[in-house]
């Protein structure tokens, strides 16, 4: 008993919608976007400070309300935002520290077991590097700080 099957392959129209491949990238548009980003770079410091203030508020909520799934999730999302924005705002070390904090908090099932002292160390580190204008891990103190935090997170996750 044979049941003939027919394979139907719908056309892939995505390529046509995005400009037909890499040849469709407009170098002028990229240059304009880079110019716009450069023009906004004077505001990066304030925007980064605004994000750090949000992280501080999440930490304050934990101190006021306790470390609950709700407050922990709020802190995770603040760290996640900083992970994405740090390098954009010319602070790749903030991206790295926030990424470490995200690794500590990323699994909701294990989030509540994260040591508060390690969470606070990450928040304090982000606050310190922004305050002291340590932008990269090429700075000796920044490198030691971020490597220590990452090692502690790795040890906690391995336990």
C-alpha cells in the first residue's frame, strides 16, 4: 500500500523583502546612522546614569520588600538592559559586569538561590565603574573586578 506524498516548497520571499542580500546594503544609510550615533554620544553618560539609577532602584526594592521572585526578576531585567546598553554607551565593562549578573540570575528556577552578597557586588561594581569612568577591562582595576565577579558566578553555578 503506497501513499504518494507531495512536498510543497513555498517560495522564500524574505530575501526580496530585505533588499536582495548584502548587495542591498546602502553604505550612505550606514554612514548617516553612524553620524547620528556620534551626534548622540554626548548624551550617553546621562543615559547610562539613568540606567544605573534604575538598577539602584531595583536593588533598593529588594532591600525594602525582600528578595522575592518579583524583585529578583526586576533586578534581572535591569541588568539585562545594561548588558545590552553598556557597550553602546561606550562602557563595554558595564556590559560585561551586567552580563555576569544576568548569568547569575538568568534561570528563574535557580534565581532565588543567588547569594545576595554576589548580587550586591555586581550592582556596586557597575556603580563604581560608571562613577570612576572605567570604560573597559583594559583598566587594571576594572579587569580584576570583572574577572573576580565572573569567577564567583561560575563557581556558584557549578555548585
